[in-house]
């Protein structure tokens, strides 16, 4: 894939063999009647018991940090003040489409999850936070369908912001819901301590929430029938960079080789991936046989993040991809923290020079140094994502770095000076 | 004493790192991050207080009780 290809419109959505009746559903938007026919919006007899089940099921956050939701619910529930619950469907990550797909096609699954989360946390105010107009429309219609249906009578506030990379960060969401700009704030406080209206706020990714009704229906043991011990259930994998670009529900623990083979792709043609969206940077061929679960990917110094995987097909240069991702961070950071706007610009300049066969060993040394020392220096994780991208290409593709220093990268020869303005592996949904 | 730093406000004037280098760490562009979690040892409190008062953009705040923390924001 060349970086110059157009943003592909998501062509395929499917579930891996053996995955049934969870997040994936064929066909168009699921309305209230269809969702209720699957057992949705089931009465909760015992909230405490449900929370224990969610804990036993081991559900972890799908927004990027893989934090156990049961633990977050308990912390927020026990905080100071009446909690607020927020479904985060902003999805600023260019390489991911899962959240918008869920909201557009399965709004009731997400709303049911939000209902269960707000019950468990004791929230009296619930929000759905999005940037995609199609998602907003779908959720608003679902809320209307719920009116008078007698299954959930909460007032669900739908808030739509401009789509940006940082708008989905949880403090940006909180600031936006408090009437401010959708920009991150420095910590402390974190939303679980003080969020919307200063109250303890549960912010969860919409895919995380969509798993709660599954736990209610399947029980902890049934839920755990798919996945691994520490990464339970399934996840929505946004795959891009190959002919099989699309959205796939797969069980945690499959390998990329298995997924690619299932989709008719040849793993031998893969040099590596861009892992976890833009947050974790590139990862070499070792990823092919790794178990796709949080801890195994972390052990490779990378991260599964939001489940977006961009395939570096043979003939894609990891240096060019990393330079393009860094250029994106240099453009799309919120421009608030000096270490971030200076650091991403500086790292971007070095990676662009490297791509263009202009960099020297001393530049790469500075990049190495920044990739370590700038970590943790921003109010939000964007700068950490940028340091990951720099560190990853240096660690995973040392040969590509060398050929760029030598001026001999065959893939990039002749591309010098090409703008890095396109977001690599960006995937889009059809216009709503 | 316990403090917090708002890096979205910091304008990189560097006063704080001059008065309390053990607490504020400058990057190469002059922007700071806290060293540690904002717990200031008694022997460093004077320097940190000076930094707090002199920071032109009020990026540094002392954390007292919960109520004061909220009001300070
Ligand atoms: C720069 C940045 C952008 C983020 N964007 C999103 C996003 O678009 N959607 C999302 O759910 N989480 C996003 N997150 C993670 C959220 O801050 C938060 O951790 C998440 O919504 C919590 O939900 P979970 O525990 O269910 O994963 C982002 C984090 C960072 C640092
Ligand atoms: S770290 Fe970067 S993206 Fe995050 S708030 Fe600061 S300037 Fe914005
Ligand atoms: S004194 Fe204030 S503005 Fe200056 S570097 Fe310190 S925190 Fe930033």
C-alpha cells in the first residue's frame, strides 16, 4: 500500500468463525424490536450480583487502556457525589471505525450497556458523546424508540462535537460535556474523581459498554467461553492496509496469521503492522504469531489499544508510515502543552528528514532521546503515543532506519519531499 | 505540601525550575513537568511557594482540602 492511496470506505464487516451472537450483527441498523428479540434490556434483579458477574467476566476497556470496567465502576460508585455515566463514541482514531459502526448499526446494544453501567454505578445522569453525525442520528432515534417503551426511562443526553484526535480523550469529553472546548485537561483530577459537573464520572468506550448486556445474558462463564484468561471475550478489529480492509469481530487470543488466512490474505506478504491505531507505533513480523490479547502485545513493547491494525504489506516502508503518523500528531495535537507541540514537531521533522534520506546519525540519536524523555510530559496521552511511534520504528525496523540513513531505501527513493499530509491507514464509513 | 501543575497553561517561562529545580523539570524548550507526584518535601516548600507565586500564568496550584481543590480550578 502506498500512503498516497485514498482513504478506503469500509467494505467488509464480519465475525470470525465460532463468534456468534455478540457484537457483530449482519444487516442494517437494529431497531428496538429487533434488539429486544435477542433478550435485550432485560430486567436487572440484583445490581450487585451483576457487577460481580462483570468482574468475574473480566471485561476490560476497549478505548485503549484495557482497564477492568468493574474496578472503575466500583471506584466511581464509591466516590464523592452522585455519579454521571458517559458513553464515549467520539473515536478520533483515524485507523478505527468500530465505535461508529456500533453506534450506527447497534445503538440499542450500546444504550443497554450504558443502562447497565449507570445502574451499577448509581448514575442519575447519562450521556452519549460522539462526533459522527450518523452515530448521533442513530442514537437519537434509538432514544426516541425507548420513549414510552417502558424498558429504560433515563434522560439520555446526546452530545456531538467536531471530530478531532484528542476529543475522545476522557478529560476532553468531560470538559466538552461541561460546556467547554473538547480539549484535554491536566490531571489530577481524573473523571472518576471529578468529572461532569464535578461529580464522579464513569467514562467508557462504547464497545466496552456493548459487552455488558452480553455478560448479563451469557453470565461470566458463558462470556469467558471466547477469549483468553486475561483478555476475555471478543473485540472489534479494524483491519486496514490490505485487500481485506474492514471490521471484524474476533476472539481475543487469535493470531494475525489466523485472521489474515481466514480473510484470504497471505501472511508471508506482511512485513509488520501499525498497532493499536496511532498509539503504539509499528511492530515487526513477530506480531504475526503473537496472541492478539492485551498482555501478549504489551510484552512485545506494543499495545492492542483500540484494536486497530494497519498491515504493512511488502513494499510499505515502516519509516514512511511512522513519519506520516508523527506528522499527524504534530498537526493534530491540541497545541496546549509546550512539551507536546514542540516535541511532536521536533520528532516529526527528524522522521520526515529520515524518510527523505536527509537525516544523519545525530538526528536519530536526538529522536531516540526524545522518545524516552518526552514520555509523560503532556496533559494527555497524545505525546506518549508520539514517543511510542518514534521508539517503535527505531526498535522494530533498525534496518529500515539504516537504509534511510544510507540513502538507499528503494521504497522511498523518488518520494523525497512528498507531503506527509495523509493519515496512513485511515478508514472511513460510508456517508450516513 | 501538595501541588499540581497544569501543563496546558504553562508558557515555559522557567521561573519555577529556577526556584525549585528539585520539583520542576524543564524540557529543552523550557516547558516543565513535575518530578514525582506533586508531594513537596518540607525543605523544598519555600522554593516551591516562590515558584507558585511567580508563575506568570498561575499554572501551579497548592492542593489543600477537597473543597479548596475544586475552588482552585
Ligand atoms: C489522545 C487520546 C485520545 C483518546 N480517544 C478516545 C476515543 O476516541 N474513544 C475512546 O473511547 N477512548 C479514547 N481515549 C481513551 C479515553 O481517555 C478513556 O480511557 C476511555 O474512553 C475509557 O473507556 P474504556 O475504559 O471503556 O476503554 C483516548 C485517549 C487518549 C490519550
Ligand atoms: S499532551 Fe498534546 S494533545 Fe494532549 S493536551 Fe497536551 S498539547 Fe494537547
Ligand atoms: S513558572 Fe509557570 S509558566 Fe513558567 S515554566 Fe513554570 S509553570 Fe510554566
